[in-house]
């Protein structure tokens, strides 16, 4: 039976194995298509963190989530997820700052939720934002940090002020954003999940990012770490800067010294969009989770399948699984899908796989993988004009939300929370 949280005794056993050098060798992974399920909702993202009470928080972007009837179309929102993969239940996290896309001006910047971590009663979340380009695909350009110290009831900006402010274009600066670097480095962030309400055993929170927003940079995985109490202090961040002569990780306060901790294959980042004003999709933003019973780190990541002309979702995605003994790697690949088609559906456009940190088996030998699927996106695009006409007739934000939600569910039913069990093969 799967459990939501990993008991501290199990974590200690895993840590002891690591110290003793008796780690079992994982040689492969098998996706069990017979276990595929859909947990409903609408949207994507699905970054998760395990809470001290064993429940999970899950980030959902571009959707009303599980709200019935749908009331607001959120750019991002955090939901509470209780139960296991067979009986999961969802409720919006009260107090989370509303980012209702239906009520914001079309030209306003949007913020999309990515890495989230809860340590004790404190929640930190990183949100990515895009540039203002109109004549080419929009690129990821920066990251905003928000946090709550009371289990999500009250939220603060990075500087401690409240309520949360969604900065306009002119206010997106290095002073207001946790990252606003040339080329979009560290604008997309994913937090290592180590256990219920805990950082890693060394007391650090490890945060993975992408080195940029174009192919050749987006496929380079970069990393920084900080103490959980210092995550709102950019000056406290220490960036992975390669290894020293003894093979030990180097950490630098200077972001200019950062180096990739892993490199994914090239050729899986779009340069052309299906829709005007669309974005470069977040290829290769990973999900990294500590498997305590086996004493190792697991990573899932995917690149977007692009057509010959560079258009997004022109073919099935690339999906891989990796393991490592340390957050800094080296990462060893144990599974590869060069045409990721869950259930054997060749029309699948699955992307952004996430390992649910609370749904790892007690023996560590299996876990649950979740993802959204944009099967039907090209057909949806063919009818986008009809959708725009219908939205223009709506008189309230809720009417627009109901219309858009209905069209999305009919056109792309997989644009929701899909999951399946993955079994690890051990030597």
C-alpha cells in the first residue's frame, strides 16, 4: 500500500544506507499503463510539496482547477491534496493571493507558479514570468518569490510586505524579483522535495533551475541552495559552481560562477508557437524527489516534442527518469521515452512529468508520476476564433471562465491531472 508521507524512521534507514554505501542499484523503471487514471480538474504545472501533516500542496496553472462550477480562471493557484492516488481529494488553499486571469488586462504580465516547498508552517513558492515580446515567442525572463509563515493563510512579497503585488512590466527589476537575469537564467525553478516539512539532512533547500529560455540553454540544469529561513534573502543563495579537484561540489555567492549540474538532450525546445503571443514552453524543468527507503534522489523531466519547423507539440514529448546519490549528481539515466505516449496513444502530447513526493511506496520501489496532456491542441487552435467570439459576448469574468473551461475540457480532456504508477527495477 502506498502512503502519503515517509516516516522519519524510514528516512533514517535510507540515510544510513547512504552512509554505509549499501545503496541498492536501480537499473530501470517501468511505467504501468494499466494504472493510468485521471483525477480531473483543469490546468497544468502540478509542482507538489509534502506538508507536515502528510497532505500535499499542488500548484495548478492556467485554469479554475477543481472548482465546480468554475468561478475564476487563475494564472496560478495552490490547491490542497489529501488522500492517495486512488482516493485523492482537492480543495483550494484559503488565503492564497488571487491571480484571476479573466480580470486582468490582456497586456498585463502574467505569473505562473512553479517550485514550492513547505518547511514547518512556512511555504515558499517561486513564480515564473515572461517578457513582453509581440513579434516572436515570449521567453521566460524572471522569477518572483512569495511566502507564507502561517500555513498559507497570509502571503508576503520577497521583501516581507503584504499583500502580494503582481509587478507590472516597469516594476520587474532585480530589486523586486528574486531572479531577473540575462537570457532568463533561473526564471524557471523547481524545489527538491525531501520529506514532510523538512529540508535536506544538511539543512539546505536545493532549488533547480534552467540556464536560459532557448535550446542549448534551457536544457542545462542549474542549481542553488539556501537555508529554509533564508530563502527570501537572495544574498544568502549559493550557486553550484562545479566540482573541485577532489570531486566535491563548489558553492559560490556569485551567480556568474554557476555551472550546469546536468545537461538534457538538445532539440526539444520550441522556437515557433501554435498561437500568436504564446510562449516558449518550459521544457526540461524537472521534478526532483528524495526516495528515503532507497537512499537516493529521483528526477523526472521532459522536453517538448517540436515539429520540423520548430512548432510546439508537433510530436510526442521526450521523457526521462534519472537517479543520483546527491542533489548535485552525477545523474544516471534509468529510463528514456523519445516519444512519450502514455497508454500507447500516438496522439498524446503529455508533458511536464512530476513525481508526487507523498506517493512513494514504503519500500521505495514504486512511485506515482503525474502529468498534463495537450492532446487535441491543434484542433482547439482551429476553433480559437469561435472561442474568442463567444468570450467577447460574455458580460462577467465568471461567464468568460465558464465558457473557456467548457471549451478546454471538450477539446483537450487530458489538460488535467493524469497519473500512473512507475515501478523501479533493482539489481
